[in-house]
C-alpha cells in the first residue's frame, strides 16, 4: 500500500469526484490531498480538516464516522447540494467532538467553500456579515413596469441604508413581452455591489441587482426553485415585484427571522388589502378554510406573496418542492414546513392589490383545489 504523508497545513478531501469540484483551484492557501476512502494510514497523521464529498448521503455519513473513530476532534466539512438528501438532521449521526459544517455546493459561489474551510481551521477569525437575498418573481409586467421599477428603487434604498449585505434577484417567469429587456435595464443602471465576493462574477462581487429569465412560464413556482437552487444567502425574501407590499413590513419580518426564534415569517394580507374586489375577498376566505389542515399552527393564509426564510429552512424545504404545482407552491411550502416541524410565524401586512394582476380568479381557484389533492398525495409522508 502506498504511504501518504499529510502535513499539518494540508486539507484532506475524501470524495467520489461526482460533483467535480476543483478543490486545488478554490483552496489557494492550503495544500490539498485527495482520497477515495478514509484509510487507517491517513487517519493516523496530524490532519486539521477533512472535507467529505460523496454523492451518496449514507456514504458521506459512514466516511465521517470512520474519520471520527480515529480523529474525534478533527474538523469536518460535509459537501452536499440542493438536490441531495443530506440535511442538517444527518449531522447528529456523526460521532466525535470536533466542529462540523454542512455546505450546499453551488458552482457560482465557490468562495463560500473557501470561507467555510477558513472557519473550520480558524474559528476565531471574524466572518462576513449575513447576506439577504430578495427574490422577485416577474411575469409579463411591461404594461405595469413602473411598479416594478419603483419597488426595486425602494428595496435598493433599504439595502444600502439598513443591511450590511443584500442583493435583488429579478427572475422573469418566462414572459412573452419586453419584461426581461426592462429588467436588464434596471440591472445596467445599478452599478453598486452587494459586498459579498463571487468568484465567477466579472467584477468579483455580487451585483446589487441582477436579472435572469426562465425558459418557460411556471406560474411562480419555478422562480422560487431557481432562487433556492442558485442563490447563496443567509436569509431569503420572496416577494411579489409589483410594489404591493411596504418596506416597513418587509424590514420587520427580516428583523424577526434574524433573531433566530423562527425559521419562516410569512405575511397575510386578507384583512388589510386595499383595492380588493368582493369576489377575491370571499374566494380567499374559502381557500383559507379548505387549506387549514395543510398549514402550521398559527398560520391561516399561505397565498400572500411575501415571506422571509432562513437558509436552513430553504435547504430543508427545497428538495421536496415541485414546479408543476404553480401558484400552489406557497401552500406546499407551508405544508412541508409543517411536516418538518419548522418554526413558522405569520404576521399581518399592508398590501395594495394592483390592477392588471395575472391572477385568473375562477380558473386559478379550480387549479388550487386540485393542487390540494396533489400536495397531500405527494408530500404527506415527508418526515
């Protein structure tokens, strides 16, 4: 058997290379050594940090326990991705007393991996401030674009005045008009950066505003999944883009979730919405009644387009979400949160129902009722 010498500044990586991560390129400050499996001759040496990167979650847990059997105090960094089953709950199955961190790999946030390695090796160092991502779903808004622009301006002012780090992601849900062109105009006009390093960005920082487009219309669900899958943040704000919500309510929800007592803060507008027709009011009341068994305790309304989530909540919910549910994805998120026993708080928020909404009251209500059956059938066994 070939003998490997590991120095005390080496980062040892156990991987099946399925994710094809270039650790040597990313990890510029430490020597990197790759191994397919943890072996006794490796684990008898002075290893400071081990990275465990296997596509199979059970293999990752087994390898971690093999490492900890020989090196109970070694720092472990487990690599997973948004589609993998490995979760925070799996960490309790790993033995030993050393630090453990779980990172959800995303190619466009490679510096996150380097930062996590630094945190494992030097926990005494200060880390960057929490990053808040605002994810705005936009669809065929050319005729109402003044509302989108005004809301972006208000969000930018809030981020610059009150958040250490924040960024706005305008996700076009397959529009058929000039919406993407107009969104890209806002992106070009905004030359400020969010402050967090992004190795793949030309300017090496995350822009304050960025726009992208989905290949087809998903009735909002795809914009949620795109944001969760590709954006790295500590807190996620999902909000309608038509300037229907007030910055004061958004700020209040962000402040509460940052305290750590709740995983998700969701707004409800049914008793405060301005310009709402009587028909929409009563249909909303009916939806409340039929969806109540799907909602966490204390939540009465899932369909208001404003919610704030911690990164942990996003990571746990994402693998279970289904794009084909469309507008009912909000209800599915709440049902999954209930099944996973996440801590959810609902707050009343002020809202203006804008003219020109793309909601088709009767047709979407029928779709919503059908989605109740699908959500129960597909998600009731989640644990």
